[in-house]
């Protein structure tokens, strides 16, 4: 696996952990709009990274690096 993919996956996993913790707190106080907004922003970042990973994986599949 390419190093940049591993780096993107680590960032994505870190964001997912932050989102999970925020959601646990948000579920206790659903009127907390600031937490809702932070969750939304994290969801957007995670989605963007999913797109990056998809593009990178497909490009490596079609154009593998020469060893």
C-alpha cells in the first residue's frame, strides 16, 4: 500500500474517532447546535478523505508504481 494512502487513512480514522466522541456528547444534549455543526464538519472532512482514498486506490489499480 502506498504511503500517502496510509497517511490519508490515519487522518480519516482520527477524524472518525473525534466524530464518535462528539456524537456521544451530542446525544446527551441534542440541543447543542455547536456540537451538531462540528459533527457536520467532521462528516464533510471524512467524506472528502473517502473520495481521495477512492481516487488513489483506483489510480494505483490502473497505474501501478514500478518497483
